[in-house]
């Protein structure tokens, strides 16, 4: 390989690692595993949370990772490190790829044990799924382990697969899928692909959106429409963040990202970060040239308790 090209690739690689580290929010604990419904159905599940004063925990849950119903919700609860008891509840959806209405979502209420001071960081216990109107919608078990533990296991499996591949040829796409960075990537970031639609829930009449190239800067050009009206046209995406402000005039606002030019690498890798006054949402748009995806921004109203009748 040409020495100049080799040097360029090394610089790009370490620049990407540095940018990725800066963009990743750190949590005290990050666990990955599955929700096991009583009907013997498995759904991928991930939680990330911080432990605060008085054993209070708060963070996020992600259900059906990289699936058609991928959903991110807030979690709040308590964790006692001495007794290893932990409990938390989901509430308030941040985003979803599901077509279900917000009132149709089944929120998890969990209680079990968490061995937070071990290498495996095993969390297991029972959960009850509850609708917004307090009716029960599901029951079952949850079993999770630390993401670093999962990463070590994936690396071991990949090494074994590579050894087998030398003797008995394995499909290259299977090997690529099992490559640790590729396998773990789908559990670590939110992606929206061509033709997909994701709904984001906000509490503001106005939001800010940061837009930048998440991968190697290669000439990606995008157009963004809000309810079919252009807000950004033929914009060349670079590593420098571009901020735009959107006024949300409707209850639902279709924020459409169109790839005009996918650059040298043939796939657009634009990252978007949306902010309102109480939350933020990040997504990587992996779109082919001429293709589009939609972020449906839904305005919510803050719930207030109705006054008691005298």
C-alpha cells in the first residue's frame, strides 16, 4: 500500500475515534441483553443510567435495537449497591420507529438484582408492562450484562470464526456482520435508513438541530424539508456543525432528509442532533444517493393534574 495513503487512513481512523469519544455521553452503567416475555418471545433491550444521591438512578432504555419498533424511553428508579436490589420504571418516550400511538406503548416496571461491582455486571429480575392508563400489557423477565462484557465475548467469537474461515470458507457478509465494531455499532447508536421514519417527541414550539458529517468528510450533499417546504437546500455536510432552528407550527412536523449527493463513499453519513428545552436526540442518517428518510417531530403538551372537585 502507498505510504501516503496508509498515513492518511491512520489519521482518519484516529480522528474518527476522537470525534466518537467526544460525542458519546458517558453513563455509570450500560447494560445489554433481552426482555423475555412469558409467551417465550425475546426482544433486545439496553439500559444506560447514572447513580445519583440517595441511590436514585436515571437514564434511558432502548427496546428492539435496530429493529422496526426501536424505542428510547426515560428510566428512573433506585439501586442499593449493598443489597444489590434495583428497580426502575420507563416513562416518557424520547423517540420511536414504531407505528403505534404513544398511548398504545407498554412501559416496563422492573424489580430485581444487579451485581454492579462484578466484571459481568449481571442484572436480572421480573417486569410488568403497564399502559399509560395503568392496565397491564405484558409480564416476563429481563436479563442484561455489561456492554464491555458483551464486547469481549463478541471478539472471542470473531477470532474463532476467522480461524474456521481459513479451513472452511465462510460467506464474507457473515464475517463482516460479526466483526466486533460492526456488530456492536447497531447497539450503540441510532440509525435511520433510506425509506425509514422515526417519531421524536418534544415539548417545545421551537427546536434547534445540529447537522454534521459523522464519518469521513467526503462531499455529502443534503436537502432538508419541513412539511414539504425547504429549510436547507443542497447543503454540503462537513465536520463543522451547522445549526438550524425549526418553528413547530403543527402538532406533527415531517422533517425529511434527502441525499442529493452521497459523496465518494457512496453512503451519506450525516449526523443530526435535535434539542428542545428538556431533551436531546441524536440520529445517524445512512442514506443512499437520491433516497430519503423522515424524522416526524411530534409536539406534546405537559401533563397537568386536573383540580379536585370540591
